C-alpha cells in the first residue's frame, strides 16, 4: 500500500503552468527519487505535497487521507516533513534553537528526547549546539536543516537537493546519512540533480521533464536506461 499517492496534479504560478499532470507514489520504507533538469518542476512538486502550493486539480493522499486543503503545519503533524531547497535555516539563531523550531508540532515534554535523537543522528550538531547557524559550513547547515526536519519525527521525509553546493566528500556523507535515516525507518522522497547518486541509493525513481513524468522504474533500471544516461547521467 502506498504511503503517499499523488494523482494527476496540475500546478500553476499565476499564468505559468509548472506541473502538467504529475502522478507518482511512495511506499512505506522506500527511498524514491525525483530527478530532472533545472526548472523541471521538482521543487514545485514537493511544495505542493507539503501544502505550500495548491494544485488546480488532482489528488494527494497520505496514509489514505486527502491532503487537499490541509494546512502545511497540519501536514507536518500527520508525519510528513519537508526539508526545502536552499536549507532555509534561521541564520541568526543557534543550532539548538533551530532544532527546537522544528518541534512545533510536538508535545513540549518530548522535545528533549527528540533533540537527543537528532544529536545521535548528527553528532556534529551536538558538538556545535551553541553555534550561530549562519556561521556553520554548508555541509553542517545541511545537516541542521535535515536535523530540524527530523525533530517532527516524520514518517516521510522530503529532501530537496540536499547535496547542492557541497564538496564531494560531504555529498557522500549526506547520502550516507539519508540511507541511515531510511534504515532506521523513515521513508524518503528525494529530489536531486545529482541523479547518479540519488539513483544509487533509491529503490525507485521518476524522471520529470518540463512538468511531466517521462519515465519511472526501479532505480537500477533507470541507471542503465540509455535515454536517462544521455540526458541525466552525463552519457
Ligand atoms: N515563484 C515562482 N513564480 C513563477 N514561476 C515559478 C516560481 N517558482 C518556480 N517557477 C517556475 O516553475 C517551473 C518549475 O520550477 P521548480 O522550481 O519546481 O523547478 P526545479 O525542478 O525544482 O528546478 P531546480 O533544479 O532549478 O531547482 C520553472 O519553470 C520555474 O521557472
Ligand atoms: Mg528545485
């Protein structure tokens, strides 16, 4: 049974038709990746699922419940967290305060437990808990953004370009952490321009091109697909 089901959504920014009938699903326990070039509509798709944008038509269901018209904070409360493109952490606040901001849907009494859990996942954040977030390195800021998303104890974590702008070693570390989160039980919807690495850790993938899904398959099959190789994997 699918955890998240997106059916034929159409999304506009004013008169700009960004998502032209996209359907996909994510099953419990999976890593599913959405790959595609700049402007294909990857971020718009995630923003629509997390309730930040309204589709003109179509259906989105999470654990059998329709998300249409549900407010973003309520969607977080249902168990879905969105770690947006560009990290969007609170630059002026400390690491710890940023993490607390991620726990707004949680009972006060459980926040300390969640912080301890996130410190286990990201020991670097524990070492740096007093540091002002904006002074951390790009990779550390990405860990903070992911740690903050994990504070809501999501069943499904949506990650938008977590490897963007990071040096190769850090990219590997971020991908390893994504796999760890998944092994520990979090279902993952991963948007990436680094298609090769995303497909290497994913169960399944969808290829988005100018607002439409043009291919979907097991990740291992997409890695071998000639069209996908030419367009997205550098030949
Ligand atoms: N706020 C906005 N106003 C108008 N058009 C927008 C807005 N945000 C995105 N778009 C347009 O919607 C389309 C999809 O954009 P989106 O950000 O979803 O692409 P993307 O696949 O995430 O690209 P990237 O890889 O560059 O992040 C693009 O044509 C983009 O120009
Ligand atoms: Mg994007």
